């Protein structure tokens, strides 16, 4: 996925990786990574994953997609200390997502878990006292339990999220939102594109959600 993002940079942004690295070093806020990611998005319309890859290459470190830390260790770190009570909520969400289909895959990072089919369909963020489940629901506006993701724009797939403070909060409505995100992933693609992307995703599929 990292190689694909880098290869697609000229077509999508008009600049190569080396050009973006030069821009990042010259112009981006350097104090905090979150500020640099926000700068990439607001100034250049570049999402967090692509921004992290550019920053990682500029700083000589792995991006979150290239991190070779085992998934189990990353999850243990995410749900350590005061966030340990949230782990059963994550496990329930992961089981629910895995049941959507054999082509569901999990990308475990340092601070979140991305759920994908051919594209990103959800993100699980552990926060103090809760988990935030971001959802790719094109055409669905924030309202009720669905809150807007701060700083998200029309180019972002994840623009709304739901707060989950207990396993009981993972109800039929949450399950329906996940099913909708899974189904919507293939919308707008031709049958050939859908089949090709699904085949590619299956090749990259991990063994399953870490637990």
C-alpha cells in the first residue's frame, strides 16, 4: 500500500515524493506531528495516511503502514493503563467487522486500527473513557449518535464517528452502520474494478483481528 501511495502521488497531487519531502521540510510545522498532518490536509488536501508516508520518508522512519511492530504488541500498547477497560469493546468491534466478509482486513497502527475492504471503511480510535468508531458513510451527515470528525473534508472517507463507552453501545444500529460502510465500499466501481480490488485486498489480508 505504501508503494502504491508513493507511485500515485504525481497523478493525484502533481508532485513526486521527493518534491513533497522538500515542501514538508521547508514549510510544514515541525513541533508536533498532528500539526503537520493538519497542515497537509488544510493546505494541500492530503490525507493522514499519505502525509504520514511523506513525513516518514523525510525523517528516515517507517510510516504507520510500514511499522514492523507485531499487531499484538501495538494493541497492547493502545489499550494499556487507563484504557485497558476499553479492550473488550475493541474485541467486540473487531469480531463484528470480521464477520462482514472474508475480504475484511485490519491494519493495526500505534494509535488506531483501520478496517478495510478494498478501501478504508472504518477506524477504531481508543480515547480516554471511550472508543470512537469512525465510519465511511458517503452521503450520511452527522446527527444523533453520529458526530462529525474534526477537520474532515469531502475528500476524506471517514467523516463521522460514534462514541462507544461500553459493549452494550455496540447495538443493532452500530452493526448496521458497519454493514453499510462495507457495502458502500464497492459503490461507484465497475464489476471489473470491484473484482480486481477485492482480489488484491484478499492477497493483503491479515490472519484476522488480533486479540
